[in-house]
C-alpha cells in the first residue's frame, strides 16, 4: 500500500536544489520517499542516495521510488554519519541535499510507534528499532529531575515540575506503559491552552529518545563538507530548538566565507499549502549554497 503523504514545500525545494540532472543527490531523511521521488524524477544520469533510521520507512520509500529504478540507493542509517556514508558509497562531490527533520506522518499515525497521544500504543517513540532507549524507559526509570529537565528543555513545558513529580508518584504503583496512560496523567495536571496538554511532553520525549538535536550539527556539517562548489542543501525544520541549531550553523558557514543563503534566510510555506496540509504550518525552509571548493 502507498501511504498518502504530501511532501512539505516540495515545489520550493525542487526549484532551489535541482539544477544538474547528472549530479549526486542526498535525501538524508527519505521517509516515505516524497521529496526523493521528485529528485529521482528529475535525474538523467545522476543518482540519489536516500537515508533513514527507520527500516519500515525505507520499505515505503522503495515502493514510492519504484518508477525510478536504477536511479536511487536506499540506506538504513543515521544522518549524523552522512559524511562517511556518502564517502563509502562514492557519492562525491554532492550536487544537492535535503534534510526534512523530525517525524513522518507514517510514524505519527502508527499507534505501535507510540508517537501520538491521540492513539493508544506502547510508549516507544524510536525512529530506529536499533535504538536501545524507549520513551517507557525514560518515564519509568529516569530520576524525576532528569524527566523534568527534558520536559523543560525540549518541550518548553510550563508544568514540567508537576508532571515529572506525578510520573514518579504513579510509576511506584504501576509502570506507565502506554501513550494514553501518559496523556491522561498529563491532562489531569498539565496546562490547558490552545494545544492538547500532552503535546509538549510528547515532543520532548521524542527528541530525548532519538537524540534528535545532537544529530543535526554533525549531519549538516558532514553533508556540507561533501557538497561541491555551487552545490546546495535544503533544510526543513519544525520547531524552534532544531531551527536555532540549523540557523546558527548555516550562519557560521556564511561568516567563514564558505556558504551563502539562497533566497531569503528562511522561507515559510504558502497559505494554500498550510490550508491543504496543516502539518506544514510550523515549517521553515533554509537553503544554503557552498561557495568554495573545500
Ligand atoms: C519528516 S519525515 C521525512 C519525509 C520525507 N521528506 C518525504 O517526503 O517522505 C522525517 C524522516 O526522517 C527520519 N529521521 C529522523 N532523524 C533521522 C536521523 N538522524 N537519521 C536518519 N533519518 C532520520 C525519520 O525516521 C523520518 O522517516
């Protein structure tokens, strides 16, 4: 089955990075193969390398990319290792790359992955089944202070202390094992604003389980070092923590005279796209061109 999926800012990304149909391209977060299909469809003698940590996502990507046989390779791996993966696979120098950070609709909508508080499932939240850390381990084993810290730091959760305290109280009676159990605990004590009270805590847990923030800098640096002069990378972010890391790193490349922003420093999706696909509403796109050989 092909999962229905709308790649975010696909038109803008394609216009900005697809410039040589004979070049090497990287999709560092191939997911369901949405952006990757657009890249593969543009290629003539060029090749695309699609990377994802999630082996199940790669099965979907393979199906989505099936019309472009011979033009792509899919690899299960973490984009923090982009540089060595590109070198090992002879993908140098790189003409273009896309990073579409975060979680896919397939992962969010699959209750067994445990990303969503709207569906009941195990508190898992791992992109990769090889990751030894699950959200249940954090919730049931980590000290209160550490749980409070990730809720504050990664979720900017105003009720972090109260939630962490209650988790530790309730887990003494019975381990907290499902998304609904955790969501209902948070709903009883968390802040009720415009969004569901569990939104921030679930995001914080997801970031902690997958070490999401610590992968960004090595991934982007590694990819940038493999770009050829004039090569471009497009990065989509969905929340302020990841966006800050990306913005500062790209700004460093500019200050060092190695890169320049293409177009605006950041581009937002059009109103039509947001209406058509609400997931696009928090997206920010940054595109950088490498301006020197090294
Ligand atoms: C937003 S989705 C990408 C969707 C894709 N652009 C498309 O059009 O179908 C993000 C994907 O990145 C993957 N991912 C997240 N962090 C990763 C990492 N450090 N290394 C490799 N893949 C990662 C997730 O497993 C997920 O499949």
